[in-house]
C-alpha cells in the first residue's frame, strides 16, 4: 500500500493520495484518511480542508451519531469539482465522454467512422470535444485520449493497420492546438487496464488485461502500476507465436495467436459452422451446438497457450478478459483458467484467476478518463 509522508515538499503528492482514497471509496473520513496514509491527524485535517476549500471534495453528512463529541463527517467528491473529457479512438468510432473525479461517466457521445481521411477525423475530433465541453461549461480539468496504436513519442497514431490508410494522425497536437487543457495520451489497451485497476478497487496489484476484438492486445499492471515502454508497443499479446509452421501473419511472423483466437476469428468460425452471421449475443445458445462447443473450446485452449507463455514470464495474479472477450461464455473462461494452472511452470504458486472485466466491454471508454485520474492521484495534474 502506498503510504503518505509528512512534510511541505510532498504536499502535492499527499493531496493526490487523499483524493484517490476518497474518490475510490477507500476512506470516508479524516480519521480513516490518517490511518490509511500514515499521516498525523493534524496533517490529514489540513489537507482535507485544503481540498474542501478548492471545491474538490465536500462534507456530505455525518457517518454516525450518538457518540461523545462531534460525529465524524463523511467526505465525498464535490459535484461541482472539475471534470475530465475522455476520448476513445478505435477503428470504427470515436467515443467522447465526460467523467468526474471518481471515474464515473456522466455524459457520452459516439461518432461513427467510415471512409475517413486525416482531415475528416480531425474535424470530428475537434467538434466532438467542443460538444463535450458545452455539457460542463469551462470547468474542465484535462483531456484523456485512449487510442489505437502504434503511437509515436509525439502522441500521434502512425501507420495503424486498417485505419483508412492514414499514415499519421497527430492527435495530441490537434487537441492541444485547439484546447487549453492538459492532454494525456495512452494506448487503448493500456488505458483499459488502468481503468480496470481503478474501478475494480485496486483489488489486484499484478494482472494482465487482455483486449480481444479484431486483434489481441494486453495491458499489464505490475505492483499497482501500468507497465510501459518508450515506443508504445508493449503488450502485443496477439503476436505470441503458438504455431511456428502456421499461417502467415500481416506482422511478418507465422502462427501468431490472434490468427487463431481473436474475437473476429471466433465469429467467423461459428458463423461458418451454423451458416449464418453471428454476434456475441448468440454465444449462450451456440454452446448447446456440439460443433460450436468444439470451436469455443479450441479458441479457449489457444488463448490459454498464449497466457501460459505470459504467465511463465510475468507470473500475474490474474488475467482479465475485456473488449469483445468479455462475452466469452463462462464455461470456456473456466477452461482457460484450468489450462493455465495445470500447464504453467510454477504450479505450486497461488492459483491464477481468469475473470471478466468489471467494466464489461467498455474498459477503453472508461480508460480515457482513468489515464487522467492516474496523473491526478499522483499529484501531477490539478495540484501541480
């Protein structure tokens, strides 16, 4: 657990830590904050009063009554506290959202993408953010962008596959040249992992978020922090080789996992088996079909093969299935978990869990808010 420290030089960090504990519901009073952070009651009281005077938190009623002396006051996020604009850029749409300091989304607008150019996406990006701002006047703290990659060091999408042939979309530059707010950019899978960590109450310190759609990506949380790299290519889970003599992948390798176990591949195989178009809502009924059951099982076993490799490298507590992977029926989630735990190298370790995302298929949307909150809770935004 992260501990607070007394001293004026780290006031910014302590403010962020206090806000985090209140926003995530870990502490409801000054006394609880002091105990949780290890700070003195006087320091806890001073920081709390500063946050109240800034209009970030407020007292929202007594926790209990009938005791000697004043009853402790419950602390919560002020409804008038600054808001965060979230932008999630996928290959199919841009989702604009407005979130609060607890990571809740209070407004959302979806703009489809089709036959786009860099100019048309730029126009949609700017107009969508302007529309989100109008829902909250000028009380905006920052903008978070969770987006497909690859992402370069300047916050641009570069040579992304199946992205309308656009070679470069300078997302951060576009936003910062049109709006006066700090902008945080992150790969969408990594942002989704951050969201799952925060909205899941930080119950896991080491886990791998697996985003399964037309490809497979991984967001890695280790020791409560997002694992990152300089080139934003970390977490290419779909390009683990599971068959060296297998199909040729667009990446240039052969036998990559996503060629055999992506959600898109699953839909096609199921559709071919029943001779009709399939969507995730059909999964539960298809499990009763023996041929479809074999396909689900095969996909689960291939996913497990990739996860075993990752397990032997990183030894996570759990894998979290998100994006379209959230819709995989529980029977096959259990198959994945059993395979991992029976075939991993260190079988005597604590059992590795495989579970579905707390945020269902919406982790990346929440992620666009969560990546800003991560900086807020570190004291880097709002208290800087």
